[in-house]
């Protein structure tokens, strides 16, 4: 939308469309309706609450239909009620009472929201939103991991000059370096999906006070657990105040932030490799790289990704630092903050799609990598001095330092003449003489295969 304040809802709306089912106001209201209905159905199924009688099949179908047929238009009806109540959760209760008015369920109206505090409904709704949001972004995270695995396998034996501190260093392979990133991302994806999503349904301060005042003989923790775990697929947390403490949320946001931080590292390295000529980029017909320089093919996908990841992590950082903190049994600062969960997910999604788009444009330029290696014979100072140590030659490091450090014009001949002058085991000497910067990659290829 051209008038949107946030680019998530404007420029990038199409990229985050699937997240609207997870984090929009509609999604929040829909989940509240679901929780309220399931709680009513659980009360009706409890023999210890005779006033909330059992439901007929037709009544169950009616209630389930309210949930399954809930549309954005229905959500607008809830919001209309909220304009009067000025309370979003109470509006859901009144909406449901209107939905069952005139049916056989009307006599059970006062068991809607029974013994609940608003946070009983909200914490479960937010948990469901997170559950859906994680399920939505995980495939995109996996797509980047899979792309890196493919690159790693395809280029596992393509030698590349490494650079530590930006200076020439012992060679590696491009495949092995990308394997490192794939493994790091996979670890953080696993941490994200391994966090247990918790929920509570235990009243105003977490003690089932109101519940027991009405029905002291009901096993309320078990009844609540049935809704939380069996119906919603979450994990019950009995150790709460009025709010579920949100610690698990911080774990999720931190794990996604770490994934994003690693992706920033990837974006920057790929950007640098492009600037060095290691990668070219496939052109897209009609695209423009510069308003004045026709030749430009800029690595904008990786730049866009990096920028959006920074915003995502700023949001996640605040969420994970703020949400576990609440004054006494609760304050309301978490409520407004929780409404921004989708912002972090949205900017992450935009970044993931940008990186994937950038991956799709990469063309490896093996000739540039080979040329770079062939002009860096000084990197063989490391294996030469190491074999000299093996042979017991005095001050091998210092001798190679004098030969190579800060020197221009270190060539194949320079290294070979030095090796020829050494008193070494013939097999060791021959191995060094046959070595080139391109072949001096250690186990890089095998490590890439281990991925």
C-alpha cells in the first residue's frame, strides 16, 4: 500500500504476505476465539462441572464451525464490539455470546471465559502465533541452508586463497568455507525449533483461585493441560504469575537473532567475494545497477538482506530483553511489545528472500580464484617451515619470515629455490616441491564432504 508507514506493509508487503496469517490483528483475534471455544468445550466435557452440561454433536459442530469459519470479516465484528468495551479480550467473549444467542448453547453463555483472566487467553494466542510464525520461516531458513550445501558440494574442490585479517593466508576451498556457514545456520535453526512453546490457563495470579472457589473438587491443572497440550499442541507451565513469564519467547527470539547474525556474516563475505571478482552475478533483463554507470551489477540482494536483518535483530533484542521482566504479578508493558513480534519475523523474512535471490545470481569465477592463488606463493612459507621443524632445522620460522614477510615478488621460483637449498628427507622435499598454493588446502575438501 502506497500510504503505508512501515515498508513491511508497503514496499515489502508481498514478501511477507504469508506472515499475515500468523501475526496480524486478525490472527490474534482468531486465536483468541479458538482458545475461548476450546476452553468452553473442555468445561462441558468435565463431569465435575454439572452446570456446564455435555454437548451434543450438533452443538460441538456449531462451536467448531465458529473457529474454522472465522474470517477477517468476523474479526471486524469483534473489533466493532471492542470500540464499546475498550477491552479486546472481553470483546471476544461478547462476540461469542452473540454467536450462540438463540441456539441451545445460549444457556451456557456464562461459561464462556469462565474463571479466566485475559492473559489466560492472550498468552495462549500469542503462543499459537509464534508456533505458526516459526513454522512459516523455518522453510526459508532451510532453503538457505540447502543452497549453501549445494554450493559446498559443487565447489568443495575449488581452491581459494583464504584471507585472515584481510591478508593472504593458507588456502582453503570455497566449498569448505560455505560448509562452515551451512553448519552454523543449521545449528541455530535447530535451536529455534527445539524451544518448547509454553502456555498457562490458571487464572488471575496463576493459582486457580476462582476455579476452586466454584468447583473445589475439579482437577483444574489437568483440565487446563488437556486444552494447552492436547488441543493446542503447546506445553503447560504451572509456574506463572498472572502472565506466562515469556522466558521461552526470549529463547526463540535469541535463537532467530543468532541465525540472522550468522546470515549477516554470510552476506558480508559473499559481498566481499563479489567485490574481489571471485563471484560474478547473473544479470536480469531490465534491471539497472546505477542511474549513471551502465556497467554496474551491484550486490544489492546481500546489502538489502544485511540491512533488514539488522532491523529484525534490533526488534528481537528488545523483545528478548524486555518480555521476561514484569513488575510483581504483572504489568502491561508486555502487551504492547508483544504486538510487534511479527515485525521481527517480517524483516527476517524479507532478508531471507533477498539472500536467496542473491544466491540465485551467483556465478563462480574459477579463473579469478586460480589467478589469485598463483600470485600468492608466499602462503607456502607455512608448510615449508613446518617441515623444517620436523627435520630439526634451526629457526625455521625466522628464516621463512626473513624470506617472505612484507616482501613483494615472492614467486614459485623463490619458494622452490629455498626448498632445494634445505637438507630434508627426500620424500618431504619432493612433496614441498610439488606443492602449489592451489594444492595446499589440507582437508578442506573432506571437511566439506562431512557436511
